[in-house]
């Protein structure tokens, strides 16, 4: 350090977790080139980290920017500085950290997490070994979240544990325990401890949770196949535009779309007794979506649930489909 200016907390943190004896670091002399709003918000320090110059932009503002806002700000500073820029903030929500990591934005939360992908560094939650960043909820966590948003959790708190919910949703207790961890880390749902039991709770308005969760959700559709049924029994519930047309004023353009789980698809594909694959859009063919979780878990009346349906159609840019999805969500039990 120079001019007897004390090192910022992130320097002490990085020195402690990285193989460094010291971290040469000085205030960035290009601070004055930043827009006035940036100069008020950020205190920038230039460091030599593992032989590479990195600019650390310390955010001293009370409000936390959205990941989209921050991405634009960091990009502007990067262009001016001509070197990688890492965002530094004393506190940051778990959801914000997940989103920043998902966008590849370097950041440091002193004492908590260090994510510097340009240097191949990802130390999180005081764990010293590299760990893969999850940018989306796992299928089991997404199912559990949707069950909560659709008011499908047991009324009895004693049954909102990993063991009981695993039995209800058809997962193993360990898988549901990990789903609890994901949802707690995302701050979407609350996990409280009662003695030796962990209990899941919904403590925010469901509509607000749905909106906050958008960046962490992933379409359940893993693959799509076109088939002709050799029996009269359909293998799964209605999905896609077929289900959306049943629930809204949307005209069904066809073909009829159904959804099945990976396990069910594997069985059908191996048996070859109930269906055969055909070219796309062959007359009378069905469109079969293979999902990352069982579509019947939350579905009703021969259709997949509305939240999974909406997410599965998130990539459809047709204005009529988007309007129908919005109408569909208005009927959700918010």
C-alpha cells in the first residue's frame, strides 16, 4: 500500500484464502475518468493478483444494484480500465450471488465468497476448494418450489420436512434435503429448524416469489420426439401449446403435445410396443416432450401444472403465446 492508506477488507480476505504472501494494491488513478455517479458509488483499487492486473470496484452505496444494472456498470469500467474488473460489496444476497455467477461477473464478498472466473478462482461460503456454481435450481428444487407456490405442501408443519416431502414427491430424502439447501440459499423459501427437523415455509407473497425465481428456473423439457401411438392409451398429460390452449383462449395449432418423464421415455423407447417414432409433423403424429421431472407430480386433470407449463414455453416469442401464458398465470393460487 502507499500513502499509508489502510488496505480494504477484500485485500485481507484474498490474502488469507489465496496462495499469496502479499497483494500489491493501490488506488486506481483512473477513478476520475468515471462518470460522476460511478465515482460516488465505487472506490476502485488496482491489484496484481497472481501476476495479472485486476481492478476491484468497491460498492459503497446502500442500495444493491440489479445484476443487469451491475453488468452494464462493470462493462463500462472494464472498457475504461482495460483490465478485468471485480465487483466488491460487504453484503450481498445469496440470490444476487447466484445471478452474478451465472452471468460470469467477477465479485468478492469479503469473508463469504470469491468468484473470479478470469483467474479460475471460485471459493464460496468459506469453503476453500473449488465448487461448481449452480446457476439454476435443480429439477427437484424446482418441483419443490412449484409445489409450495401451487399450495401443494402439507398443512401440518411437521410434514414439511425432507423425509415427508420426499415421500409425497417421489424423491429420496437426501435429494430433497439438498433441494431444501438450494431454496434456502436462494432466499425464495424459508427453512427453519425445529429440534432435529428442518421445516420448509412460504413467508413471502407467492407471486413475488415467482417473479424473483425467474432467473433460477429452467424449462423441464429435455428433448422432443414425434411419435405414433400403437395403443389407445396416451403415455402422459397434455403439455406445451396443447395444454395452454385447453386453459386459455389460445387456438391450438397442433400437433397434440404430451409430456413424460425420462424414466417413462426410456421404458417406451426400449419396449417399442406402445409407440414408434416418426418424422416431425407427419399426419396424426404426437409431439412428446421428455421432462427432467415427472410431469404428473403437480399436474391435474390430464394436464401439466401451470407453472411448469409457463416455464416450458418461456422461449416462445409469439405474442399470442406470451399473452396466453400471462392469462394462465393470473389463475395461479397466488
